[in-house]
């Protein structure tokens, strides 16, 4: 089943600059803006109303839908007639599923909201500013779950930065000397050694 996704206006081929080498690598890895947004790496703008919509197809999804339709012929017939004879009701049914998913996501976010707010209050001003930038264009209808996602994304960003510093910090000879030597593979554990008692 094709899905509607917003298509952002693109410059003509003559105006498009050649992508840098790292951009080509990212494209080949298949990193999409939606996937980056899920991991808190950026917030996708909410104002899609004026953007042109385009149909996208995915062969794997199409195959799964075809198998489901074949296994459920009465449901397929019902929704085919519904779209043809009462398209407004078909549209409402589609958005009912979206609304239910949104409701479930919002309830889950509400359970995490006290912790997210407490973490946000303890963040540095720079981190709070990054969270607010992600929420700048968010619709109020989605604000709760987007706030929790933005705080979680900032925590991930801080953790990745700290891990990167740990992995790139130089190791001194003193650090290596302080590391305890590994026991020999055949050596018994200290508690397993027999205790000799002296006889007076």
C-alpha cells in the first residue's frame, strides 16, 4: 500500500552542489531523516501542510499487504467498497488508527514525563537549549511525547560524547602500571589455595 510522505522542494539539477564524501557514505548506509529523528538526532518539522505529498511504495510491504488481502477476502471487499462509495469514512478510519497509536504513545510518554522533566531541570543550559530547539516547531498535540523523546535524545548525545572522550583520551604509563596483572590461566584462585597450619 503506498504511503503519503511530504516531499521537500528540491533545487534543479544545475543548482544542486555536489555532495561531500561523508554525505555520500551516509546515503549509501541508508540513514533516513525519520530514523535519525527516532534516535533523537534531530527533530523533523511539523508543518507539512504546505509541502507536496508523494506516493512511495515498498515491495516488501506490498507483498505483506497482498498476502493479508488474500487471506482476508471479505475485509478486502468491504474496504474496497468503503473507499469507492464512502471515501470520507475511509479517511476517518485511517486517521482513527493514527489517533489510537498517538494516544498510546502519549500515555507512555506521560508515564515518563516526571522523570524527563526532572532530568531536563538538571541539564546544563546548553543541553536545555538543544532540547528547546528540537521542540521549536512541534505541534502542541504532539508536545508531550516529543519532549520526552528530545530529553532522551539529549541523554544519548551526552553519553555518546562521553564515550567518545573516553575512547580517544591518551593512556599514560601510570595508568598501565596501576592496572592489576591478570592471573595465569592455570593458577588457582587465592581462596582455593590450601592453608598450612604450623604445629608447635
